[in-house]
């Protein structure tokens, strides 16, 4: 397997594993927990380095997992206290944990060089060089084994607890009344998030982990209102962003992680603009259609009042009667004629409602 294939496959696996959990974080409005955990694992990594007396994947993973568990527990305790809201609880805990890690580094490992670029942006470019060796046998790139394992674990977790997660996400009170524990499922979800964040952190860095957890799920949220479809779309968007970001990085000779994050942002922007249900353009079109429909109904009601008084309205009078620009009145008259609500008239003749137009006017008054 070439280095290009390893990097690309690592990005796709990471995006897929992260997106699976990101869907539920978005729906539960706890997306910032991904950011909190990615920063709060620093003291755990330092503790693992201290215990192993040097770099160690196993001790670093265990330390980071412990730190993320402590973070989730402290955030939950603050939220239950009722003294601070959810976002404030996250904002209190993860800077404290990150600061603790910084203090430990400056106190005990001041002479150790820590590459901040590797921590923030990851070293996905060097995935081919970090090998998994068992019993002297080279098993291949370490990142592929880690991300493949995380993807399988997340798939199994969602497969076994899909109904429970769905119920506790949308109606925690109903879940509790049926015997499910929202608290236990919350901690289970946070535990899987912690494991995924720690594992992906070693492969792709903090910024890419946060982006791949949050942005594809947020993009899918704009495109569908079905949970199963949202999960599938999140995975597809994350994987496509990884592929497109890698190609962009090759073309521009730029950071691969940064390019992948950029492509997730591009996907979100496209969904924000062009989503059929929640896109900004679709909303503008719907609002314009609503304004046009309201104005047309108002015109029909006005004409119906004339007919009920045995009088006929003339085109030249409508603009003054309704205090509208003449161009707006003409546009609405043409629209009414196309829809069969108004009878065909001369340029300055009388305007009358068709039977269908009368029905629409009466319905508008009834509302």
C-alpha cells in the first residue's frame, strides 16, 4: 500500500468513525464536548508519558482516556448542580484541564520538545511511517489499525443501542418512564466519544478530530430530518470531505488536515445555502412565495368586496385603493389570471373574480 493510499484511507476511516457519534452530539446539543475532550486529554497524555518514562502509545491512550472520563464527569456534575448552564460547564472544565496539562509539561518536562503543529494539525502525512509491530512482525500502518478498530466499535455501539439512543435523544422523560436510563446512555456515548477522540487524536490531531465530529453531522442536519438518513449522510459527507481535502492539499501543496477541515466547511456552506428544506436560498424563496400569496389573497378579498357590493373594480383604481405600486398590482393581476382566479380584462377595464377566485377569497377571510 502506497503512502498516498494510507493517508487517504486514514482520513476516510477517521471521518467515518467521528461522524457516527457526531450525529447524536448535534441532536443532543452537546457538540462542544468534542472540543472539550480534545483539549482536556493533555494532562492524561502527560501522565502516560510520565508513567512510561517516555513516549508510549498504550500509556498515552490510557492516560488520555482517563482524563476525558474525568472531564465528562465534572461537566455532568456541574450541569446537574443547576448553578451554571451546559455551555458554561464545558467552558469551565476543559480550560482547567488543559491548563493543568500545560503546568505539568512546564514543571516536569520543560526540556522535552513538544511539536504543537503535530498536536493541533496531526501528522497524518506520516501515517505510513508509524508501524504496528507485534512480535517483531510488521502489521502495517498503526493509524489504519486504530481507526478501523474505532469505526467497528462505533458501528457496534450504534447497532446495539440505536433505539435507546434515539429515544433518550428526543424524549428523555419517556425513555426514563420506559425503564431506560438517559444518564447511563449519556455516559456510554461520552465514553465512546472519548475513546474515538483519543484514538483519532494520535492520528490526525485535535483540530481535524473536532471538525470531523461536528461539521459533517451539522451539514447532514440541514439536509434531512430522519435520524437514520442523517447518520448515513454524516458518514458520506465526512468521507467525501477527506477525499476532496486530500486532493486539494496535493494540488496546493498545503496541509492535508487543514485542507480536509476546509472541505468540511465548504460542504456545510453549500448545505446552508442550497438545502431544499433549511437552506437560506430555499427559505428566501419560500418567504417570497408567502408574501406573494398573501398579497394575492388580499387583492382577491378586495375584489370580492366590490362584487358583493354590486360594483366592479377597475385596474386604474386598485393601486390607489390598496396603496400599492402600480407595477405590483399588475404583476398580481397577471398571476391571478394565470391561476384562473381572475377573469381576463382589458388594459383599463373591469376586474372580476372567477368562481375559483371567489372560493379562494372566502377561504382567506375564513382563516
